[in-house]
């Protein structure tokens, strides 16, 4: 299952969000959970972010949710977002040279 999550943080909290995300990615590199692909993009250099998560089974139960760093990140979003995370389930129609 693949999902896209989009959210926006207040301008004064962009660097905090990036730092929290870097901690999540450092933990993912250390733990290396199987069956998970996770990418986050900062849009146009502003405070909007887009994450694409692919996992086996239910993405809500994806392995990164168990990381303490992800839980800290998710808790912070509740406080710093101007646009709350919106989840969109993706159903791939085609692909060219994607990994």
C-alpha cells in the first residue's frame, strides 16, 4: 500500500520540522525496517511537506510508527502545523523508471 501525506508548518517551525525528520531518517538507517519505503520532500523551499510511504499491509501500522523519533515528530506536528496532515491513498496506474 502506498500513501501520500501532505502538511504545512508555520514558517518559524520549518527548521524544527526538518531536524525532527532527519532524526527519523537516521533511525530508519540504523534500524532498516523491511517492507518500508519512505520519502519526504519540502515543497518549493517553504513550509509545505509531502511524504510518500510504501509499506506491506496497512500503512497506518508501518514500522516507522514504532520509532520514538517518529512519535516525537508526529507529536510536534500537532503543535506546529498550519495545515494538518492529509492522507491520500495512491493507486498506481503506471510508472517509468521509478525505484
